[in-house]
C-alpha cells in the first residue's frame, strides 16, 4: 500500500482487539505508530509487540485534558500526527446467538480484516475516495 511509510499514526483503543490490529497493520506498512489506550499497560504491550518506533500513550477519549496531553506526547516523540484512527469506544458486549448464521461468511471479522480496510482508507491508494461508507461486515449488511 502506498503512502503510510514514515507517517505518524495515532490509534486510539489500540491496547487490544481491532485497535491493536490496526496499529500492527500500520506498523507493517511503515508508519510510526502511537498506540493509545486508557489502560496504559495494554498500550505498552501492543507497542512492545510491534517494536521499532511504536510508542505507548495513555489516552482517555472522554477527557479533553487527556487528549491534549496525548497529542503533546505523540508530537514530541514522533512528530506531527498524519493519521488519526479514532477506534476507542465502549459498549456492552453480549453474545449474539445467531451472529454466525446472520453473517453470510459465517463468522465475525478478525481484527486484521478490519485493519486492512482502515489501512487502505488511510493510504494514498484511497486519496480520491471521499464521503463513502465502507461496510466491512462479511456481507451482513447485504441482508
């Protein structure tokens, strides 16, 4: 993919799951990755697993002060932020009994599959794409 090499990417909620997958993919594409999470230990584990220039940053997206501090920390250590992936969020995780049957692919997505779409949209290969919604749902939205 073109255009991520050398860019600074801040990924929120990257201590686990999809955010972790996105941070790993960006690093594979050559980006300098700031792995952020409200639980610093998770961000540190992800950053250590990535290695290289990856850094861990504590970030609580519900706190303006935390956001300002994270931006200050990232720009001081990696330079200006080129890509922001605002992945962090919260929800009640409850089992959905029919999920596998509801998705034509028969399974939920792996974090790496979501990360591939995010990396594409952040790359120069998607430079002419504007105002689109990209469904990465294994066909679930086709029903």
